[in-house]
């Protein structure tokens, strides 16, 4: 079948699609976490002493002793085998945005040649996947490529089912044999510990005596597109790059906003329910789903959880989203910008910190004392975003997210903090010394009662801010849809730890000097706001005015591309931040820079090659076919003495020539290999390769508007976006 015939066939077939039949599952209460080896399961399966030990480990991250590990492993094996598992796998989170697994059987043979099952504590605790091909910066020479995985008992094991089998999955860290972090989980655990330590100190200075371990929490809203598999399969760019490298804008896009929160198409609804049932069985609290702004775009948000568990769950959600979509005849696109000119997809990372004794410290409290704590933690975030804005920009940098940031649909590439009118006023008053001091029950109220009745109306939110306070948490809205949430969480926890340390160092003398908590806190926050208040911005983050003033008046950085953003990981202040807090040593951080830079370069080069390939082998032939029809028809008509009053043939010929010329320039740009540094190579990708790709595309898209529809080889935007 020729390319264009398969496109038309795809449309025909899709029009006849029905939602696939899915077995109805049991009630929520019966399926919830049924495939998770969680504390509830363990309490039932373990002795009292073993359970007590594992519970402590799960809640505080304290190491597990070998004897308990053996008991837990044995119980876990029994449970997993009872669920049909024959294999187990440590699942880990390398520096890419995906997960990795190595599966091993429970089976061993005994001396009689019979098969028995075995799973010891040491197998549970430590795996050896080798994994010499995982990106590691220069951390491991391949000849010393041994990497270890180790169970992270703070994230429960679970069962993954396929149609004819099941595997016990064990969430794990991944490190080099010399102990360096090779993954995204280790820094997340370390950053949480650093934040805990710094927060404990502030809380104790504030007179809190009963302070339990603090944890960061995360609730990530995930946007995604669904495209029918038939279309996706006939688009090499979607298959290999996850986005369309060509495609003229459709006559109707998202202008009408008629998709947003509209009725969910039947096939999609069936997919969502199937998907969410799987999440429930895995103990993932899927909470909200709806249509998003663009046609074909949707969102899912689970209820928030401890950051470490939420990060593991988020990865699992992305994996299951793709596999379940496939089952329902869709390709799930997690790319940040699958369709040019149509809204892209982000992941809003909602983040807060708290514990069981003081509660959520980013939630304004109900007493003046609680509000002082809230203001200190909130101030710490403000300082963090101001000092480490470029770091926050670096951890969300990727070739794909570059398409979204800075476009007027997504938060700008300038990191500022939105507090909302009321809270912004409190901080401004503190900065300017305009605090109204009222005595409430012997304590100074500081005019803070206004934040007790905090507006939580989402309509009040500023959607143009990359980093917004939303009532009881911050929402980092510039994160890309395909990214792991770990990087952003690590950056946020670490900057918070650093700011809380700074606060402690100021608060201690201030408390002595003032002899009054409220006055001391206000004095510290006044200094903080004087130095860092410039990062607070409540206006329109999309406006040209802000783009200018942020830089000239506020001294903030506008960092449009990954090539400009990643070098922040090499800045002294960032290297020292991670070293001081014990989250990443300089070698580990440097390896991250190298891995992310390499990924950036690779993904642009792969796309560039695809652009060349598709232009030459699909679009060029279609244009020539059409030209031959036009010219032979023209010649035939001329014989009859009729002239076609139409210049299409000329336009098509010119655009074809220009496209092929741009293809040649792009091909020759790709042969350049002599770069002085990684930075230089990244800049070349951003400033030379990307524009050439866009140039090829512009001619190809112009051709799409002229070439006969039945000859066009690639499914078009309106088909992919609107046919469900
Ligand atoms: P919206 O789209 O209005 O931002 P959603 O309800 O879609 O809101 O998503 C909000 C996300 O924030 C959810 O995942 C929710 O569980 C999470 N969340 C709520 N409170 C907190 C908190 N204290 N810490 C972290 N995440 C939170
Ligand atoms: Mg949100």
C-alpha cells in the first residue's frame, strides 16, 4: 500500500473503531492496593518484631538489619508467588526519564535436580544489574561498570501483571560500586534528609520540642495527548521522536476552547477507567481526570503522597499510561510539544513539606505562632527560588521542554514566585516595616489573621507563573510532561534546606536580641525580603513588559534554551549548594551535567536526521507526484488551447526546491563534530541545527497546504487531533 493510501485507510478504519471491551473490576475498596506489599500486608504477614523494624525503616529510612531483611524477603516471596509471580525485579531510576528493570527468577535447583524457590534478604536488599550502558556521565568506566541496585524500603514493592504472568517489582536505588549515585532516587532521598535536618533546627529554635521527621510531599498533575495508533504508526516522527516534525496548522485548532473540560470521548473514557483501575490496584491514588485545552489532550492528577513514593508512582503512571493506551488503540504522547501551534503538555509539581507533629509547614495555621512558622518556611522558598532560579531552570531543561517554556501557553523561562495578593502584601509589609501589630491573647498577631482565611479559590491563581503558591503548597508549573519529578523535587528540597539553614543562622541571634519570637521572625524576614523580594511577581508572566523588566529591573534571568540552562549545574554556587547539603558531591553533579547535555544533543540530532529522512523520502516524492499531475494536465490543456490560470505548480516547485536546499544545509550542519566543549556543542544544536529544522519544516508545511490531499503521505493535524 502506498504511503498516502495507508493514511486514507487509517482514517477509514478509525471511523469504525469501538471502545474495547474491558472487564468490569470490583469495588474500589476491594481492589485498592491489592498488588502492593505495603505496611498493611506486612503487618499481616510478619512477626510483631519484624513488622516493628520494617515499619520504622519505612517511615524514617533507617537501615534494615540483615535478620529482618531475611524475614521480610521470605514473606514477600510467599506473597508474590501467591499472586502468580515467578520473577522479581529491582526497578530503578537512571538519569534518563525512564525506569530500568532486570528480572530474575525465584527459582533455583537443589542437589536432587529439583526446582525450589529462593529469595533471601540479601537478594532483596542488593541486586547487581551491571547496566554498563546506562548514562553515567564519566562516573564509571565501562570496564568497571558494576552498578548496584538496593531496595528502598520507604517505597513499597508491588506486582506488575501481564496477560500471562506477574513479576514482583522492588523499588531501588542505583549506585556505582564506589557508592556514587547513578540515579534519580538517591539524590531525592538525600535532599529530603537535608531538608529534614535544616527544618528541625528552625522548628527547635522556634521553641518546638516535639518534632517528628519531616518529609516533602508531591502531587503531580500530568498532561498528555492521545492519538489513534493508526495515525501514529504512519508518522515516523511520532514513533521515533514523540512529536510531529512536520504538519500544517489545522483550520480549526483550540481557538474555541471547546475541548477544555468538555465531555470525554467514549473511547478515551474507557481507556481512563481501565488505566485508573490498574493504578488503584497498585495503590496509586488517581483522583482527577479531565480534557485539557488542546483537542486530543487530557490530564490526570493523583492525590499527593510522600515525595519519594510519589516520584516512583509518577514513573509507574507514565509507563502504564503508555501501555494501557496502546491496548485501547491509542498512542499516548508525553512529549512537551507534540503539535506545533497547539498547546503543549506540562507536569505541575505540587510540593509541600511537613510532618506529623507540626503538620504542613506551607499551610497558614490557625494561631499566630503557626503563622510565624508558615511565614518562615514560605520565606525560605522565596529566598531559594531567587538564589537558585537558574538551577530550577536547569532541572526542567530538555530539548522537548524548550518548545514549551517561553511560548505563551506555558510558564515563562524566567523563574519568579507568585504568592497571591494577600500573602504578597504580608511579605511586602514585612519588607517595608509596615506590620500592624495587634495583641491577640498576649501574642503579637502581626496582622496575620488575614492569611488565616486564605483564599483557596483556584480561579484566583495566576496561571502565568512558573512557581506559584496555591494555598498550602507551591506549584512548580514549568516542569515538562515527560520529565521525572525527581529532579525538580531534589532542587526544591535542597534550596529549601539551604534557606532554612540561613534562617537558623539569622534567627538564633535575632531571638536573643529581640527576646520575642514575632519580632525576631519579622527582622529575619525583613532582611530576607530586602535581598530576595525581587523574585516575587504577581503580574502577567506572559507579557513582553515582564520579559523586559524581569531582567532589567529585577535582575532575574531569562533562560530560553537548555543550552543556556544546563551550565548552571556547573556554577560554583550550585556545586557548593549540593556539596554543603550532602545531596550530590561535585563528581556526581558533574556527571549529571554531562548526561543531560548528551541527551539534549542526541535528541536534537535524532530529530534532525528524521527531518531529513521524512523530507526526502515522503514529502519530496509527494510534491513531485503532484507536480507531474499539474504539469501534464497543463500540457494537455495547452494542446487544447486552454491555459490554467493558476500558479500552484510554480509555488509547489519553488517550495520543493527551497525545502531540498534547506535539507542539504541541515545535512551538512550535522557533519560538524569538532566542538571545543559540550557547551559549544549544545549552543550549535540550539542556534544552528534547530533553526535549519524549522526552515525545512516551513517549506514542507507550505507544500502540505498545496499538494492534493489524496497524495499527502502523513496524517494531518486535523485528523490526528480530532478523530477519536
Ligand atoms: P489544579 O489543577 O487546580 O492545580 P488539581 O486538583 O488538578 O488542581 O491538582 C492539585 C494537586 O496538588 C493534586 O495532586 C493534589 O493532591 C496536590 N496537593 C494538594 N495539597 C498538596 C500538598 N499539601 N502538598 C503537595 N501536593 C498537594
Ligand atoms: Mg495545578
